[in-house]
């Protein structure tokens, strides 16, 4: 079985370099490493020197969905492609466990590992702290596969044959940070196999704040992308409106006592702008490109 690592990146040269350095520790080496930087300045080529598998730098338009699609178009004979965020550090056994999972369960199409710490929920996790967290992990637990609604984009593995047979790719109408593109991608693959979370594939998502969409843009996407995905049929009405209300409530409450690392007022402004556009019948995720 051949496994490719795919990383779309923008504005995080040092974070990416550190992540790639840590991936050298994998006990089961990848068969290919594909990097798609938004610009040439987003990658230090020195970080790829001596990497223990062939590496390829791919060109693609800026945006998580577009950059990931650019990588998919360059794959050749890999069986599994695992998408890592540029700030995700996989435990050294991650790829070995990933291979074992897909060999033993041919009906699994999408698999996500256990995120033991997620900096997206707080101020973020430094590289050194992420390494300490991984080094302190207990022995791998007995294998447990849990059915999941979707993969989590920071570490999401996909059986490539399903992509070849269906032509499914990431929706490039979800621009830039592409809020919920991992959910949409997973749900379109759901008819072709199981979507699971696997407890023996572990890692830390640093949740680096640098390079993320500004508050107003992200707040707009938090609402309009969900309505767009509902219209596509990727998510149902209950999930759509529950998640929209959850996002607005969090941003409204946070506007009074905002976390230093979150632009709650900007997000709330974007939420309200998206609601106004939706009421007018304008449901276009790409509008954030005008902001």
C-alpha cells in the first residue's frame, strides 16, 4: 500500500518547516510528500532536503480547497492520501496505524485520527508543547473504530480509488479558509464507504492563528457556507441552522469579553452580513473575496 501526505499551506513558513521536520519521525515512512503553498514565499525548500521519501511542490490557486485539489491532480499510484494541516503533528506511529486500518477495513473510505490536543479551541499550542504532549502519550490503546459524520480536515485520510472512480474533489466555491470543506468532501464520499475516527492514529493540532482568515471573512463563511452546503444536500436543515445559531451565539457572547486570539466582533459582523445576504437570496461563499 502506498501512502501520500498532502499539505496545503499559506503564510506559515516556520510552522510548516517544523511540522515537516517532525514527520521525519514516522516509523512507517510515507511514499510521497506533496506540498501546495499559496505562494513561493510560503515554503522554505530547505525543509524538504533529505526527507525520507520523494517530495513534490505543487502549484495551485490560493485557498484550502483549490490547493488540495491541485495536489489530488498530481497523485499517481498512491492508495491513500492523508491531508494534514500545516500545523498538525502526527504521532510517529500515525502512518503505520493508518496503513493497518485501511488494510484491515477495505470498506473505510475516510478516516480521521484522534486529536489529543486541539489549539483551535484556545490560544494555540506551540511546537515544543505539542512535542511534549505527544511524547507524554500513554501506550496505544486497543483499536476502536468510531463511525463519524465527516473527517476532520487537520488530519483526514482518503482511499484514493474512491476519488478516481467518482471524480469527487473539494468544492472550490468555498474559498480561502474554506469553512466546512472537509464536511462537504466527506459527505459526498459517504455513499462509497465508511467514515470513521480511529483512536490509534493520534496527533496534536496546534491551531496556529497566523494565516487564518480575518474575523469578518470567517464570520461570513460561518453562515453562508452552511446555507450553501445545505442547498447542495451535503448537510441537513437541522444541522445547518443549529450550527449557524451556535456560531452566532458564540460570537455574540464573545463580543462582550472576546478572547485575545479571536476577533469575535469581526466574526459577528460577518455573521450578520451573511444573514442579510441569505435573506435577499444571495448565497455565494465567494463573496468573501470582495471583502
